[in-house]
């Protein structure tokens, strides 16, 4: 986590992405990941990861499918950011910045990240 020292000597930790963004990216990188592993990657508790996934699912950003004893997640890249300053952008643009391109995506039509 990034640490900055303020003018008063106090130390503050912050990042540009929220835990919701980090969970969405972790799931985009590994759609069959266990929430325990997602929580560890993001640096939150498993219960917090469960709550975030529930928020993302309720918001329509991802869908959970039960496959045997595991969950598999499908992300909808056409969902829009929630903050009014970015509401005209789709989360697919963020995913494109931080997730590797798969061979099926590479062979398909090229899309500008803002159009994703």
C-alpha cells in the first residue's frame, strides 16, 4: 500500500483504486478464484470480499455461477462507473488496463479501451 507523509508528519495509506475495484480486477484475472484467495490478494478479510462480491453482483457488474463446489464469475464489461465524474465510461476500460489480453480477445476485433 502506498504510504505518504503529510506536512504534519502523519503517515497516511491510500491507493487510487477502492477495494471494490481491486476485487473486480482480481476476479477478472481469475474468474474461478476462491474468495479466500481474492481476499488475500486484495488485502481484506474473506467476509469483506464476500460483501464486495455481493455489491458487485447486485450492481450488475458480475454474475456468479455455481460449478460443482466452486463459483465461477462472469464480469459485464459494459457496466458504467458509479461516480458521476466517470459515469460515461465503462468498467471494461479499467479491466483492459489491468488484465492480460487472452488469445481469444487478441484474435477478435480491436477495440479502443474507452469503447470496451
